């Protein structure tokens, strides 16, 4: 299955890109996708173990399913005021 992964702010800087396309075996979860990212993308091993994630613009957890054509966004911690 094909999945688009988006990286924002410091994660985009860390990986040197704002997005990537991954081909994954089904079924998988957000945790499985993160493991694959850490194996395939240089710098991805420095991503946190439990980043904030959205699947199709909805908050997701590590055990959330990921299916064909999903858009997964990795969101760094936000601060401000």
C-alpha cells in the first residue's frame, strides 16, 4: 500500500524534506510506519519514539491503523503564547 508522510518544522529540517512516499505491507499501524521510516530515511532514527501524529488530519496514536492512500503527518511539539 502507498502512504504519503508529511514532516513539519523541526522534523522537516531533521530529515531534509517536507514529505515522502512509502510503500508498506498491509496491515500496519502508525508504530509500524515509524519503524519503517527509521530504517529507510537518514536522520529518521532521531525522531522521538512517540511523536504527535495525525492520519488524514485527525489525531492518531501509535496503534492507529494506516491504510492505502492515507496521509500521515508527523507534528513536532509546539510552544508559544
